[in-house]
C-alpha cells in the first residue's frame, strides 16, 4: 500500500462528498440535495485532514484515519442502523425523492448517493489503515537494520 493509492481513494471520496455541498439532480430524481449547511463542517474537516495527510503525512495519516473511522461510524448510525433495527419511516419520507439502488416501501435502505459514499469512506479507511500499518512496520524494520 502506498501513499498514491490513499491519495486517489480519498480524492474520489472528496469529489463524491463535494456533490453533497452543491446538490445534484438527474432527470426527475435527486442524487443528493445541497446540504452544505448540514454537512459543510464535515466537508471542511475532511478537506483539511486530507490536505494535512498530503503535506504532513507523519501525523496526517493517523488523523485522517481516525476521522474516516468516526465518519463511517456516524454514517452507520445515521443510515444502516435504521435499516437493521428500524423504525425508519422518517428516513424513508426524508429520502423519498432520491435515486434508489434498491427501492423498498417497507424498510429504509440508503439511497444510491449514500451507498456509494459509505463504500468510498470504507475503501479510504481500509487504505489508510493499511498504509499506517505498513509505513509503521517499515520504520520498525529500518531501525533493526
């Protein structure tokens, strides 16, 4: 795992999350509503930590990894928790006009935008954890040489 792969996965996540800042509609469906008032702070934190990772990798990789973990956990509680444990009528009503990958009228299943967002967060988190582990291990190995 190298820094380039972490950079690419986090950049893809940043671009996808930016859609949440501007809102995107496709045909008659909503991919994501403009939510910079609700999610703008999350976007800025992610952006600053991503920039920190790029320029101050030694500390930035750990801060970004921690943020991605917290973000994924928050997204799980905000979306998948309702899918698994319910009740979800409020969520179903709130996201009624969004593009669905798996439509359901009985249980809440996150919309297409959020499914992709969660996958990208998870990919970035896994890449960052692997990068932290490998870079730490290589430093340990260099000390023993």
